[in-house]
């Protein structure tokens, strides 16, 4: 299905929300994933400038059919953060009402953070699949950074949100974080077959993406060989 897959990685402050100082500082990635034949697409984590993301879709002759949310933090979905009110889901839905796919454990968190009505949110379990045209996007529940953090696996690509970066992983000292849970989530991702390419939620490394085998070999979060070693290194 690779020829049909529409996949774009967009960096905040450079590819969208240009000139926004918060977007530029936070280095968030948003993703557009779709089917080139049906022209349906979803956006992953549409913070900062919903209109810009819709403009990219339109310029590529694609149409928005849904939203995928990795987790509820405002730099990914909008809401109040560090005294700033960040645009996000509310602004996108005002322009284009579509279903918002979240993990079931994250529904209330997304609702409280963004103010989006719970009726606009579609809760999912681990290993659910969201169909976008003929493209099946597998939803992987990876708690730890937040209770309902999820990653998306499609056609050899792993959109890992803030669960796994190319260097490091998501913090667990925010409300809902769990150091033991993220260890288990990281181990689960490490065992994915086929060596997918990892596309993280932020550009915290020089490269914007890397193979999972490269990340396993070079990312320090994979040095602990047991949860006991993890707790010594990272707390728990």
C-alpha cells in the first residue's frame, strides 16, 4: 500500500504556525496520513494552527476525515499551558467537524484540556484500527507519559508521540504519568516486527525520524534490561 499512502511530517514553527514563538520553541511534529486514491486523510495532534494544516491538505488535494490524538497535553491538542492559551482541536473542529480518535483512557483528559465535547471524541482500545480510505492505522495504547498515550502504526511507520523519541522518552512527572508504565510501553514498542521507522512527537534530535532498530541500539532508554534497572536509572 506504500504507493497509496499519503504521509507528511510537519514541524511547528517551520512548516506550520510560522512565526508563533511557542510553536517554534516546542518543536512539535504534526502528521498528515491518508489514502492518495480516495483523498481521505487524518491529522495527528493538530495544535497551534489548524488552518495551516488544512491548507496543506488542500494544496495536496486531500480532505480531512478525522483526527488522531497521541495524548492530551496542550502542545499537541490545544489548551492552557504555561500561561499561554494554545489553539488546537477546538479551532480545527470549528473549521472542519470530524471525529477525534483518542484512547479510551484519555477521553476525559482531552475533554478537560481542550473543552472539546466528549461527544466529539471516539474512544479506542489497544489494537483498534482506524480506516482512512484503504489505509488501516493501528492504534497502540502506550501509557506512561499520560494514562491514554497512544502510538500509530501504518505501513512501516510508527508515529510515537511523546512515548518514544529518537533520543529519550516522554516525562512521567506530569499528572497521570507513570514511570513503570512507560517502561512496559517502551518494551512493547521495541518488540514490534518489521523494523518500522519511528516518527516522534517532537524534534528533540538532529534527525526527524529513524528506524526502530537504530532507536533501540542508540536510545539510552533501552539500556535498562529490567524494570528494577529502569527504576534505578529513571525513578519509579
